[in-house]
C-alpha cells in the first residue's frame, strides 16, 4: 500500500478525475476528505468509499466555504499529508466576444480556488507532504476559445514552482499533473451542456484523431499519475508538470 496511514484532501473529489483518485488513494490505504458543490454526487462518493472518506460541501471560489471547510477538517479529519487541488471548470472565451463574468469565473475557480485551497491547507500539512495541482494540456496547445482556461492552467504551473520554493524547507513537494482529453463529465458541462449527440460525436472523433495513442484517457489513468506524485515513489520530483495525454502534445 503506497499511502498507508496518509490523509489526503481532494477538491472536486465527487466526479471525474478527482473521484477516480479518491478511489485509488483509498485502495492504497489513505483516508480521504473530498469536496465538491453537488450534494448528491458527494453523498454517493462518500457512501461508496466509507469508512475511509469524509465529504464536505464547499465551493472553492467562496472564501466563507473555504473557512468552514478548513475549520471542519482541522476538527474532524486532522492533519493532511496530501492535497490534490483538482476542482476546475472549462469554458469557451472567444476573444472579442467574451463576457467578463464568464472569464472571471474560470479564473476564480481554476486559479484563485486552487491557490486559496492550498493556502488554507498549508497550516494543516505535515512535513514531507505532497501538493498536486490539476493542470491541463491547454497550457501547451493554444486552441481557439481557450484563452481563460489556458491562462489558468499555465498559471498553475508557474504558481506550483513558486509554492515549491516556499515549502521546500519542510520537504513538501509541489507538482502539477496535466491531463489530456480524459473521459469525464467536464465534457458535457458549461458551454457544451447543450451539444447535440452529433456535435458530441464529432468532437470525440476530432479529439481522438489528435492523440498519438488514438484514444481518450480514462480518469483511472490520470489517478495513477496523481498517486505517483502523491507517494514516496516520486520523492525527488518537485516543481514539475507531468503531462498525461497519450502523446497529444508530444508526438506528431
Ligand atoms: P468533472 O467535471 O468531472 O470534475 C470537476 C470537479 O470540480 C467536480 O467535482 C466539481 O464539483 C468540481 N468543481 C468545479 N467547480 C467547483 C467549485 N467552484 N467549487 C468546488 N468544486 C468545484 O471534470 P474532470 O474530472 O475532468 O476535471 C477535474 C480537473 O481536471 C479540472 O481541473 C479540469 O480542468 C482538469 N482537466 C480535465 C481534463 C479532461 O479532459 N477531463 C483535461 C485537462 C484538465 P461539482 O460537480 O460538485 O461542482
């Protein structure tokens, strides 16, 4: 068991990559605290992972929610060894026609939400811990409509390097996992919520054709990379971005 006796906080642990990671962490001996906004999926995840999981409803963009979350964690869960700042949203922001509120929501969720989660978690983090941010291949792609999203994911990589320097004296490592196209509900949310079946199929084919391995990633494949960064297997890996994309960015 790679995480025996460890305690992990996973934001957005009620869906997609976060939930797959929570399952793997529990299987590897960890106790996990998962957060999300949606009560129903949160309840489902806790029921499935009981007795090794606790769930907390918290919006990463809301300062009051974070305050309540970390006060509850300190009382009910104790110190942390691992933080996976995973919660995030996608969204299209076509330059010249982007509403400021949509742009800000992406920034506040993906960048501010991740930073202030970690900022509040640090006092609870044990020495020798591990922090992992969930980035994206969009840090490297330069795709139309993704200005805000790409900025947040690139920002996480720069931020992780600086935080790694802040926390190095305590041997707390800080890294970013950068998923490529991964089969999760994010692809059916936000601006894609009203896509027709035909549009979804077209998008799925387009994405697959741009990946060297010719297929989408599974959330469980991302979870394995997060486990690697969270565990002692990566004890000398710090301040890096680990791209997990089936060759989307690295291969012709
Ligand atoms: P999901 O939509 O399945 O998961 C997103 C998670 O983030 C949900 O648990 C959601 O909780 C949570 N979340 C979103 N906004 C907030 C908020 N304001 N406060 C608290 N929680 C919030 O998608 P993924 O699993 O794919 O996404 C996880 C991460 O992976 C994201 O950061 C995403 O950018 C990144 N990523 C995903 C890729 C993919 O192809 N799937 C590719 C590259 C990166 P709730 O449902 O309760 O709102």
